[in-house]
C-alpha cells in the first residue's frame, strides 16, 4: 500500500487538513496519477461551507492535471507517462447520454456513490478507515487513483497549470458559450460574475464573434479583468441598476445572458436582461436550497429561453484537446487567467483569497 498527502474536509466550515493517507493501487479500469497542478474553485468552497451537503470526511479537488504513473488491468485510453487532465464526470460510453455524445450527463454508473470507485470501495484510507473523494478523483492530493475513463490525455508541451484549469473553469466557461448556447457572431452577450468561469464565458463569447459583451460584477477589479479578456462594456451592479444599464447599452436587451454565480437573484437578473427570443443560461451551480421567482408570462410573450449547462456541455475527450491547442496557439488567454500559484500547504489561504475576489484563478502546484 502506497502513501499520499491529501487535503481533507472533516467538517463543514472547518479548514482543509493536509493528512497522510494510505492508498491502494489501481484496480481494473483505473489509473494512478501524480497530480502536478490543481485549481482553486468555487465548487470545492460550496462543499466546505455546506451549500452542497455531501458525505464527510472527503478529499476535495476536481480541477487538475497530472502524469499517469500506473494503470490497472484493461485500461487502454491512457498509459504510464501520459499527461492527463482530470474530468470530474464519468464517461461509461454506453448509456443513452454517452451514446448521444452528451457525456457530462452520463448515468451509466448510478449503482454507486459519486464519492467512491465504481465497485463501491475506496482507494484511500485514513487510519484504516475508507475515505470519500470528490467526484471519484479528489485531486487535492499528491497522487490520485481514479477511473481511467475520467482521464483525458493531452499534449505534453501544455504547462501543468494551464492543463489543470482546462479541466473545469475553462471548459465550463468556454463550453457554456460555444457548446451549450451556441452564441452567434454579431450577437450581444451578458456575463454575470467575473470569476474564473465567468471570464471564460467571456472568452468563449469572443471566440464565437459576439459584437457586444457586457460583464457584470460587484467588484471593479474583476470588471477590469473582464475587459482584458474581451468584455466591451462593464456594469458594477453595486453602483448602478444592472438591468437599466444593460438596456441603455443594448436597447432591447441581450441575445444571450450567462449566470456564472448561481443564485436565485442572479438567475432572475439574466432572464430580465434578455431581449425577446433571448437565451439565458445558468452556469454557476447554486446552493441546493436556492430558488428563483421567474415570471412565466414574460417567458411566453417574449419567447425567452432559460436553460442550465453542466460542465459547459462539453465533451471532455474531444474538447480538452481542442482547448489545449487553443491555449498553446494563444487563441484563449490562460497565461493571465492564472493570477497566482500556491504551494500545497497554502491551500486554505488560496480559498480565502479567491473569496475576497483578488484572483482570476488560483492554482496549487505540486513539486
């Protein structure tokens, strides 16, 4: 049995604890990966503060990249030495959604918890007791043993930090604009929330050829980041009525509106900002208890659409490689998206800095 250090959440509203864990090797269909970089993401924070009640203790982390060091029997999609990006969604390959190319909706493994391996057991233990891992990958760790189907090989010249954030914030944001909403050239777009995901929605809208891209946030520094990544207009909703400001910019409203935060209030905001026939998309995952008071009559009379996108509706096995190429060709800007890197021991500080709105994306790097 091997060892690994991992950041474990033992209780809601407590700091992550870096612990030494026992780790079994990969079984059939699994691989062991040396984690090289892992992003600091709001999804982990939602678990840490109890917005998403999940079984604890748990190894958190889901946005990461690393190097395959061992594979179990039957693994053919990756091999030792491959550079891989973790996907936090399974890909069984045979369920109705995987068969239609909508792999982020995979239901082929519903017989087990999302926090243990597909055989119902775990690969990490604390003092001999099994430990849950986030999304079956739990990437806040030096080594992760996970289903090989959740690993996507990518080009080896891609920096580890860039590969890591492709695994969540980049894929989710760019995918929301291009894969899910299919933003049209010349259109107008609103993005509410200019964190790591929101900035990538802006990049996706720019790639799609949107003519007007309005960024909305409460913090001026985040709005300045948004202009750097492609926003043509900014609205500080703490200082002005956002709907009034959006109507002054566009006249009728926007063609597409994205909520990269995920609250009842921001969902209402993106619907109210739409022009007739507009499409509003919830990208940020709300607290499980959140609701939004939408006026149905307005949806009918103006033929507005409200939808949700999970993981940007991407196809990780296809899109991670495309995004890697775009990053290396500088068609998307990941250099500036990574505002700060941290040592593993600084992980709790990294989350505090994220919540103060001081970074676009923070990344843990492992020696």
